[in-house]
C-alpha cells in the first residue's frame, strides 16, 4: 500500500473465495489507499473496505 500500486490476490477453497485488493481512496477516507476484501461462499457475497492491512486481517 505504501507504493500506491493497485494489486489483487484471489484464493479459492471449494466454494469459498476471498479476494484482497488495494485501491485508491477518496478524500473522505482521509488516507491514500484502501484494502478491499471480497468474500463469496456459494451464493453469498460480501465486500468491505479497510484503511490498513492489519485491520483487514481481523476479517479474513
């Protein structure tokens, strides 16, 4: 995130998929980059943004 590069990593185990990606933040976030976690388990999908990798790790 410090480099400002947008990257994405996807891992799948059975019908559970997690994608972690970085994206540029809008000014309202008061930071430069965000981590986005997308989770799919069967037909259930969720997506959430975090200000740091450490914060996102609690939800993986």
